[in-house]
């Protein structure tokens, strides 16, 4: 298997799927030739078409219907939620997914007996936007909440100088605590649009530990520093997190339980899901989307096309010539937030209180999630799993990784002894780490409308209007899309 090094953006999905551990990564993937058996699994796991098989692959041509009411480009959580809702409403729907697994950045892959996430750590539980959307689809999941494992705090705080606090409020001096609570209470009534989270909180208190913690929390939630995150977004995230409280929960089995349940519900409702089936083009005629062309050349007509593949791919699939110039500029102007996660498995626990650790004052690592604190079954071998999240500031991913490892050693003096394996995963280029915002101009209501300027073409997923914690904002946009589609479906039938 050949690898086109320059295309690699460092996600490490190929490392996770390779059954022979024939791929290593230091921010860029490398194939260890004498371990490779040419099984081609990495080919179907790479979002960036980095792999070139030594022997050309047989074309994969699943059977598709002649026509669908709706076709969905991409089986991310946004695409799957929208498709399932439409299928349950009786519409023939097909979801075409390029990768060999559904869920995009919101699922887990088995690696060395552990469930390793492709991006998202957790949903906020049954009361979150995602939880309520699933319930509306008739999907009931088992969750394990903080309360179930005898905890009350979602996160504790640890500085690289060794200070550790069981919660943010425990960390703050009485004055800083009052100031922070006042800021959040006032923020509930609204904050000016152009104020950053840092400046907003600094207007209430200049306590350096508070400002460092706000920065770590903002970056953990979004990949953006508190100087780039709008205050409104920070307030929303804080309120969402507090509302979840001790009900903060993750689905038993990880976020892929959500994806498994959605794919099952989609199929039960008669919808089709095609993996390893990239869409090459969105067909547009007379200013209207009329279906898609698959990479194998077949055309699949549909009344509406839902795009779940992000703004950059939208331009590529639709073609710039079909997009109004202002809209094209807007799409091209959106820049993904570069970030990374260092996924670690350890013999001994690194921390044993709240499942999330905020780490202000580090050079790179801002927050660490310990999924096995809530669901030890995620590691079959009884290891402790940690997902250390860090914003990426430089193109030298290997150097960024070294800084994150240095942070881990400062935070946990026994880190090297406890570590069994680790996988660095970078979210850069076309596969960005956007959680709550793509850029300062692309959060909340500033995000893209699900209804595009091309008739019959709609958007779902992370880029679409909505506010909240990370992927939990996605169902907000899907609901808007479904409202819009009810009318247009009704008119066409
Ligand atoms: C490190 C990290 C941590 C995160 N943590 C959390 C968290 O704890 N909680 C949370 O809620 N969210 C979290 N997020 C955010 C969350 O992962 C994303 O918001 C969410 O997964 C985005 O979903 P989406 O529906 O927009 O689609 P995506 O996951 O981006 O999926 C899009 C799909 O479209 C497919 N596709 C693209 N082009 C084509 C094509 N031409 N043909 C066919 N298919 C195509 C892709 O292969 C992909 O599967 C995190 C993200 C990262 C990176
Ligand atoms: S072809 Fe198979 S064995 Fe070779 S690197 Fe890819 S996944 Fe691993
Ligand atoms: S982009 Fe991701 S899947 Fe593709 S080669 Fe690089 S690390 Fe592997």
C-alpha cells in the first residue's frame, strides 16, 4: 500500500483500522511495508484519499434505487439524524458515505481492545439536544451518568505546577467566584456580539487562574482560545454544562452506541445506507439540485440533496460555477479550527475524580476526558483510557505532539511508567476539529442556514446554525432543516 504523505492531515483513522499495526504516526502516517498485507482497510478509512493500493481495487457498486426523495452526502451524526427522521416520515432516503464506517467524527473504532473515538468524546446525556432528538425518533439508549458512578462534578482542574482542585468553584478565591457567577448570570440575559470570552470575564475579574481556566474550558469545548471565542458561546456552553449537572452522562459503549442506534433505526424505517460509496458531484440543473453522481459514475436522482460533508466539500461537489458569488466567498472564507487529541491507554489511573480534567497553564493540552471513569467496559483489557485535547498552532504536527507529551509528563509525573500505548490524532485541513465554532465569525446564529441558495440543496451538521456544546448543536440545525423540508416535500408531492 502506497501513501501520499503530502495529503495526510494526521487523523490516525488508518492507524486505528489497520489490523496488522502496519501504520505508525508522529502527526503524519507512515506504512511499515513489511507488516502490510494489502488488506486495503486503511484505504476506506482515510478522509483524504492518501492511500493508493498496489493492486487496483475492484470497483464497489452497491445496488441503489432508481430514485429517492432524499439523498444524503455523508453519514456523520447530522446526516444520519436527518436521514432517519425523513425515512420514519415515509420518504425513500439514501445516505452515501465515503468511509468504511458510519458516524464520521462521532463514533469509535476498536483498537487494541479499546474503543477509540474518531473525534467526539461524549454526548451530554438523555436531556441534551442529541438525547432529546433520539428520543423523538423512538431511540432509547442506556447512559451512565456522573450520579451513577457516585460523582457530582463534570470536571476538576489541574495545573502543570501540581495544583489540583476538585472543581472550578473550589479553585477560585471567594472574590473571583462571585465575579464569575455574576458574569454568567448577566450573560444569560445576553452579551454584546463582538466581545470575546476572555474580555468579557476579565471585565468582572482579573484573577489569572480564573482567566487561565476560562481559556482551557473554551479551548476544550471548541478548539478556540478564549480570546477568539465569542462570550455568548462561552456563556451558552457554561449554562448547558451546568444544566446537565450530575445528569451529565455518556452512552454506555461510547458515542458509537448513538451511531449504531441511528443506523438501525434508519434501516428499520426503510432507508438505505451505503458505506465506501463516495459522492463525486451534486447534480445541479437550472439552479436546482437534482441528485448526486457517485464516484463510480452512476447518477442517483432525488427531490432533495442534503449535504453533511462540510463547507469545503460543498464547493467541490456542487462546483463553484453553480454557487452565487457571495455565498461562494462565504463558504471559501470559512476556516476550520485545527486541533488534536492524544489518545492514551494506561495501566494505572492518571486521575480518579471527575471524568474531565481541565488543564489550564499547559503549553498545549487544555482538557482530558477519561471515558473509562464512566464506562470501564470501553477497554476490554481493563486499561484506563484518556483523550487529551489540544489546539494546534503550528504546521509542524510532530513538534505539537511533543509539546502535548511534555504537558502530560508535567501533569502526571508517572505518565511514562503508566502509559501502555498512545495514538496522536490531528484534526486539520479538510477534517478539522471544529466543535462549537469554525472561526470567530461562524458560531451560533452566524453559522450557515440549513437552506442553501440552491433550490433542493440543504445542509446538515456542524456548520449549520445552532449553539451549544460541540456536536450537541447539530440536532438544532437538523430540526430547522426538517421544518423547512416538511413544506417543500409537501409542495412537490
Ligand atoms: C477532537 C474532537 C473532540 C470532539 N469532542 C466532542 C464531544 O465530546 N462531544 C461532541 O458532541 N462533539 C465533539 N466533537 C465534535 C463532533 O465530533 C462533531 O461536531 C461532529 O462529529 C460533526 O458531525 P457532522 O454531522 O457535521 O459530520 P462529520 O462527522 O464531519 O461527518 C461527515 C461525513 O461525511 C462524509 N463525506 C464527506 N464527503 C463525502 C462525499 N463526497 N461522499 C460521501 N461521504 C462524504 C465523511 O466521510 C463523514 O463521514 C469533537 C470533535 C473533535 C475533532
Ligand atoms: S493495507 Fe491493510 S495491512 Fe496494509 S497498511 Fe493498510 S490496513 Fe494496514
Ligand atoms: S489523513 Fe488520516 S487516515 Fe489518511 S493517511 Fe493521514 S492519518 Fe491516515
